[in-house]
């Protein structure tokens, strides 16, 4: 999102996309400028490819952007020291701040960049005008850059990739010139067919000066005779704050917060970012479901842009509001939760996998049960070494000692005490071997070694998933035995 006007007109060299190489269209078209401007010569070395030195640093700076996003705000803060702030001017500045902010969030972003809803021409005209008042480029240029950002998020083709640093994505990509050959391509055919978009783009300088500076100055001047205050506070400083709020979508929204839907890329959800950006802070959701007119899907989440669009729909100014099905949204949420659980699961000790345990005969089990510091107990066909746990056993030393060298399946599963899920999990960390003739356990192990038709559910890290009360030692119907009597 930039204050640039001339950069919108830099043509791209024709590029062959990966999709074309595979024999199909990549869905993009070459960008064709609508205004005359500097021509990019792909045969020459671009200034951004040269090391920055004391002799060429000024050539690497985009001075038009720098004027709008750096020098103009500085001049406003200096002027504010000498110009008192009147109450009515302050109120109007805040009101106009929200209007110009909505021009970006509801207009540039959700209406034009993502076609998340449709708008009647009076609403489109309003959004185009107040959007220009934020001084962030034309709709056509802004939407093109944003579509590229979505298509190539976090890559070298992303115009404001946060991978290049927080401050680069926030401000640096506008202050310093970018090499056009590194930018990705996208399709803006729909924008070229929108009369309001084309008009605003062709007459951008006139529109932006009128809406950003002249209009607020006239309102404050004619309204309560605060001409200079209107220019400084409702004009220059308001521009600064609405720009910085919007820039946070490029930086803060890719830096701060959680990733409830996908963590392969940088977008994140956070209330603070939403508060700063008129609801654009639920960015992880937005990158997963970009054509949804909402950024916040829960009623308690702050998204005034969504509320404004809904209000406009009630009076017929907005229609065809797009929403992804809740079923698809919940799929993404659950999948990401599973991924987080798998990551946590991989850090835990679940015991030696059964297929890696040796098969031990009953006689060998009995013979070695109490030798060499071992205390072997057989439960559900799996032999466990409980030597280090005897003193810690909550049921007492006597009970667990009495089961050494024996099949304690019934005792463990309700014959004496129906042990908890936690007890079964702890027991799994004490696995020693598989009992020969241990029914399902040995058969499963043997089939695994023979690559037979035995299946287990594994997580994304390849680890076997064991649900609560699903450990192999859990036997629902305890077998009768002398030990359980």
C-alpha cells in the first residue's frame, strides 16, 4: 500500500509463468499503464541491484513516496507545535479518519482487491473519494499490488514481504525503489472495466489533493474558521495516522498474533492489529479465505469494516456479500489444531513403539522377571519393566511387587483397580518386550515386520496416535485370572 502514483505506471516485461511452461495459462495478464511515465528498460541494471553507497543512496530512494509518507507527516507534526487544536477540528479529524480508513479497508481492499461484495455506484464513488483521501495510491495500483501480495505471499515476488524484515514490509518497500522484474503478475481486467476505478486512476493527483488536503481544510475553515487547523490536523496528520494504520496490515498483521488456520505463511490474527486497522487484524483468516467480506467471523471480534458493509447492505448500497461456508472454515481450524497437537505430541515420550520391541517367551519372561534389577510385569501381551516405579506406585509397593513375573492384565484393568488413562500412558513408557503368544499384540507386531495389512493412525510427524483410553494395555473386559480373585 503506497502513496506512489508514478510507480503505478511502470510496465512489466513479459514473463513466462510456471503455469505457461506446464501448458496452461497462469491466469494473469501483462500490466498495461494508463498514464505516461518512466519506462522500465529490462536490459539495464536496476538501481536496486547495486550496493547502496554514499554516492548513490539518493538514487535508490523513491522520493515521491518518501515525500508523502515521511516528509509530509514530519511537516505536520512540526506545524502542530505552532497551531492549536480546536475541539471541532479534532472531532472532524477523527470522523474523517474513519471515513478515509473505510475507503481503504471496505473499498480498496474488500470491494476492489478481493471482490468480497458488490456495491451500488454511490457507495463506490464515496469509497473511491475517501480512499484517495488516505493518499495510498489509486485503486487500480493498490489492488494490483495487493493481489500480487496474496498470490506470492512471503516470496521474492511479494512486493511487501515481511520476510525482508518488519520495517521493510511496513515502510521500506515504499521508501526504496523496487526492481520491477522481481514483482509477480496478476490479473486486473475487472478493474480496467470499472469506470470509477479508471477515472480515479487517470485523475489521481487531482482527486487526492482535493480529498486529502483541500476538502478537510474547507470543512474546518468554512465550518468554524479553522483553516490552518483543518489543513494540519484533519489533513496532514490524519493522512499520517491512516497511512500508518494501513501499513500495519503489511507488517504487524504478519508479525504479531496466532495462526489458527495455517502456519505455512506469515499472516496472523491479533486483536491489537484489528484495533489499529479497522478490523483487518484477523489476517490469518483473511489469507485463507480472501474473498470473504469479513475479517472477523466471531461476533465479539472487532471488525468495524464488516459492520459497515452489513449496514450498507441493509439500505441496498452493498449486495452479494461473500462468505465461505462455516464447514470449510472449521475444517481449516481443526486441521491447524491437529497440526499443533502433532507438534506437541512429537515432543512427548510415548514409550518404545511396539514394533521395535523384542518378542520374549513366557519362560524367559518369568526367568528374568526379577533378575538384574528388573521387575517385569505382563499386561495385555506387553512386558513392562516397573523396577523404577515400585516405590512410587500410588497403590503401594506390595500390590505391584506381587504382580512381578505374572500376567497382571486383569489386575490392572479392574480386577483390583481400573487404572486411569494417565496410568496406561505412564505404563507405555516402561515397555520392555512383547510376550510370545500375547494374542493381538504379537500378531500386530509380526504383521508390521512382514509389512502385512495392519494399519495404525499416525500424525503428521509419523508418530502413532493413541487416543485417550486407547493404549494397548487397556482391556475393556478384564480376563478372569487367579490374581484377580
